[in-house]
C-alpha cells in the first residue's frame, strides 16, 4: 500500500512519548494517593476539568466553569449520555453528507434521526427547519467530510433556531462537534458557537483523539449551566469511564504546557504535508483537472475532479455548491443523471487509484440518501475504522451497514421518506464534480510525489 488518504490510518511517530512518560512519573511521585485511588465525580476528576476549562479559555475564547465539563471515554460514550439527558422522545438531526458512525450512534440509541443539507456556507436553515428536530449535531468549524466552515451569518441563524422553541414545545439544542479545531492552519480563528451562545442552547463536544491518538479514549463535553444541574441530578450515579491515572496525567500534561507544544508541532508538520501535497498535485496535473477545496482548514480537505478539459471551466464554476440548491453537496456529478451514477463515477476513480496503491474516499460514501453509498469512518484514526455504510434517506430504515430495524411500522414510514428523498436527489441538477475526501496526515513525505502521480494516472485512466 502506497498511501491511505481516507483518514482511517493514524499518523505514526508523532506522539510525545518521552514528555508523557515524564509527566506520568512526576504525577505518581508527588501526586496525591487519595486523588489517584478515589472514584471521584462521575463527570471526571476536578483537576482535568479545571485544566480543560483553562485550555478552552485561552485557546477557544470560551468562559467555562469546570462544573460544566463532563469527561468520558470518547465522543461515542458522551453522545449516549446526551441522549439519556435530553430524552429519546426528541428528533435528532445530523449533517448530510456527514459522519456515518455518528448516524449509527444515534440510531443505536433509538432516537428518530433526520438529515440536514449543506452548501458552501454551512447547514441550510430551511433543511434544518423541515426536519422537525429539536437537537442538531453540527460541525461548524470544520465539517466532516466537506471541510466547510460555517459562515458567520449562518452561525447566527443556527443560534436563532436553537433559541426558539421546537413545534412540540421542547427546548432546542445544538451539539457543537469541534473535533479537529486545533488544526486550523490558515485564516483567522473561528469562534465556537458556544462562545456566542446567549440562550444556553449549545452543548460543546471535543476529544483528544486527533491530538493524542485513538489509543487515548478521552473526550469531554461542556454543558449549559441548566443542563449541568440536570446531569448531576439524573445521571450523577454513573462512574466516570476514564481512569483516574489517565485523567490526572493529562491534566498535568495540559497545565505544564507540554500539550500545547505538542499540538503546535503537529500543526506545523501537517501544514507542511498539505502544502507539499498541493504543490506536487499542481505540478503533476498538467491539464488542471484536480482542484483542492478547503485546504488548510483542518486535517482533511476535498479534491474535486473535472471530467475532462472541456468540463474544466464548468467544474471551476460549480466547484463550490450553489446556496439555493436543496442539498448542493448531495447533487449529482456533471454528466450523470442521479446519485447512483454519481457514486459509480467516483467509485471508478477510487478503484483505479486502489490498483496503484492509493486509497481514496469518494464523497458519495458520506451522503445519506443513496442506496449505492458506502461510507467509511474516516474521521476515526483507529484500526478497523474503514467500514461500509449504506445511507438511506432516513436512518430509521435498515441500511446495509447493519443498523437494526426496530419495528415494522417504523420501517414502512421510513421507506416512504426514503423513496421521496431519492426522487428529490435524482431531480437535482448537476452542482459539483466528482469529489473525494483527502486526509494526508499519515502520508510519508517521500511518498507524496508517487501518491500524487498515482492519483493523476487513476483519474486519466478511469475516464
């Protein structure tokens, strides 16, 4: 295998083992035995929650009380707790295209799930309103997989939506997933929704998976003050799912400045990789058929492919989806009639690239609305994260990825929704060229040029 650009492979050799071991030894030698052996608060140790609060204040401009923070063994555990806290009677919504594993997590928690379309400015307000959801899980800083950063005006619309009561009278919430905010490599920092929220409607979530690796299953969420008290009262009986030793060591790692220095080194390394990849692509792609979108916004970006020289100008014109499209990122690719054909066009290029040793992730794999879509959990860097997900228009219907059908009545309802959504997708005019998610963080510098050459060759031979 020459290169895995799907994000399923973890970059090697970047974890600061010496600094981590030094921090752990110091914690064991002069730390409190009581703190280490105590079961502590179900929300996590006070030391780590305090360290995270101080980190968020300095890095993200968030004024957070440690009491608002809940520690858990990764985002998956925390999202399950949120479903229990907010209630399974709610309708949840996620972005489309989006993170397949996220859909599975919510579906496995038996909540109704809907999907919200995107354009180049972020989630579409009309699409969100049409879902009837009272909880919207979004990624405004760096959306997965499109790489879109939600525009300021659109952020205000999201906050206005959250501040208004849902039609069923329930209070609305935004779950802000800030999964790789540490790796914005260009442009001005984007303030999180939580820092702009005046209605206590934003639940902020992040993990240390991207910065410390998938082996460190530590995540956290920041609850609004009123939910903090509800969590303590209703879910306070849970024990924290992260060991005290890991928590106390991480707290010292952050407070000592080692964590910030480690992230800065990573950011510089990944920036060089992305710039080198872009430069090599520009040199190898003589015709100029390949275009990189949202480069430098985070750990992944999008590569668009014009169908040929005659289509190049049109590709450049529509490379960024139109704002008035019902779901621009889910529209068919140029020259194809529906989403099934769009998926096949992207899969042809990916299959040819795989023959040359390069794994690519077609954008159609992340679209919930095509029977032929096969998603991969590229956001997860752990082994075995490369998985299939057949995304129907509504996750209440059983997809090929294995989400269980909870009832026959639910399946019949979702079948009608699914058919209607597929007709909508098929009717869309062409809005984007074939596109691929690209994550080159695990790419060795010496493999950049061979990888780019393989991609260019794959595109040429797949026509």
